[in-house]
């Protein structure tokens, strides 16, 4: 398929596809009369690239993700740890905002229930 068709199917601009090719994140496609021709699995690889980006992986990390298993394992473990911390941070933000909507205190920092919650955030979770 052409780059235009691939872009249409994946909803990724052709410029992004060419960029990923230049940086080795997508394999160079075959060429027919000078035009790029992509196999059907190119769309699957682009889906993986987009999901990696949405998960917060940098282009360097995406490159590592595509390497042999032993080489990518350390990056994956580090990224999982980072994502877990982001999930904790997002949960705390959710708790703060949910409480702020209901709190009658003018200054939320003076709210006893909120102060209790902040103390819990500073205490490490005993479950691993």
C-alpha cells in the first residue's frame, strides 16, 4: 500500500511515518517506481508505535523497545516503575480534586479530612 493509504488507515500523518522511518523506528519499505510500498503489517507496527508514545515512551525508548529481549528489558522495567508512580500521582490528584469539590473549608489545607489524606500520601504504602 502507498504511504497515503497507510496514513489514512492508521490516522497518522505521512510526515510522521517518514520521520519514524528516518529514525529507524519503522523499517524502510519496498519501493515501486520510486514510491514507498508498505506491507499490511506496517499498520500494526504503527499501532504499536502510537501506543508506546501514548504510554509516554520517548523515541529512544521506542527504539529500545524494538531491540532484542535482553536489551529492552531494563528499559521496560524502568518504564513500568515510572508508570506505576504516575498512577499513584494521578490517584492522589483525583482524591484532592474530588475532596476539594465537596469541602466546605475556605482553605482546603486547613480541612482536617484533607490533612489526614495528605499525611497518608506521605506514608509509604505497606503493600509491595
